[in-house]
C-alpha cells in the first residue's frame, strides 16, 4: 500500500526549499491559541500575581519585580470534513484527480496538527452514508485517515452530499473544534448556508474548494468527456461552441465570487485550489486570512 502521508511530506519538503513549510508551521501556531507553560516574555509585577512567577535574576538586573509570562495554547481537535462523493473522483483543472488534491490538503493540515500534539479526526461521505474516525495524534493514525479518504472516493461512490455532511457535523459534534472542509466546486444552496452559519458559531471553519476541470480545453478535444455528477457524456459540438465556452468561463467566475462573498459574510476563511502543487501556498493564505479575521 502506498504511503499517502509520505507523499504529503514530500510535498512539504519541496515547499521547504522556498521556506514555505516553516512559515506555514508558524501560521498554524499563531492562529490557534490556548493554554500551556511555554515561556513568552517578562512584564512588571502587579498585585495578585503569583510570587512563584517572579524572575528573580531579571528582577535584580531591572531593579523592580518582573514576572514571567507564558504563551497560552492548548491541544485542539482538528476535524477533517472531506467530500468523498464521486464528484471528487472527477478531474481538476490540470487533469489531476480532485481526490488527490483533497488528500494532499487534508494531509498537510493533519500533519501540522499532530506536529503540535493536536488531535485529528475525520468525517467523510456521500449521499449514501457518512463515516467518522475518532481523533488521534500519531502519524500512523493520520495515514489511516488519508487512506480512508483515498479509498472512499471513486467513480462508483454516491454523489456528493455537502448539505447532509454539514448537517451531520452539526448534530454529531457539539464541542468546539477546528473544521477543515474540503469540498467540490459548486454553489451552496440556502440550506447549506443556514448550516454554515450555525457551524461558524459553534466551530472555527477553514474552507478549501477543489476546482473543476475545464471540459472544453482544446488539448482535450480528442478525448471523450463524462460528467460524473449527472452520469452523462458531454457532446463534442457543445464542447466546440466558442460562445458557450465564454459563457461557461463567465459563469465559473461569477459563481466563485458569490461563494467568496457568502463565506466572507459568515466569517469563514476560504481558498480555491486546483492543483496539488498549489495546496501548501493556498493553505498558507487560508491560515493568514483566518488569523486576520480573528483579530
């Protein structure tokens, strides 16, 4: 069995040559705060401070009592909410299977989480069923989660059911978590918007959309194209229609803009990614957006 986590680490190692990995790692810690005993800095003593927190050596140099301060952080639970319907077994922009991009994104965030001793769990599914994996903190656990995503996303899977998946998460997880949602490229309906507004109050949400392939690309003109969502073949004369292609391009841009406006209005940080090589930079931007949104 191919190690999916090894593939994720390879992608991170390549990114490290551009100093992205270290930045991404730092962004993870800067976004999610809590409680720990890691030393941060010194500040003047005030009434009510614990005497045991006084740094006596620094106090002697300064001439007045100084107290040690500590970074506040705690273990988090990161829940990977991944669409594994057959829509995600279709092609992305460059001919890569969208499932592979989803695995890469889930793997990067999961790996960063376990490096910081946070727990990582999984919710995935399609219109037929939803499955969960309890949170864990080991690389072996993360590998099992990635294998679940990879194995569940096939052309024989049920259609994607994002509304049902969001409703399941809202019912099943009342305690506050960090949700990374990896979803197919489609416009959200009113019920999905209602669920997202509810979840945004309940949890911290990061949203990653995996972009669709352009089935009208000229270099794919000789290849038969099949729409997995509706189980239909796209006629060649439709794919060759330049006016229709222009309308398609405009429609995709408008849909992306509407989705971004919706996420912004709810307070959810989002990014759209179409290639595995763009996953790390996109996640870096996503974490930065989330960091600034929390201020």
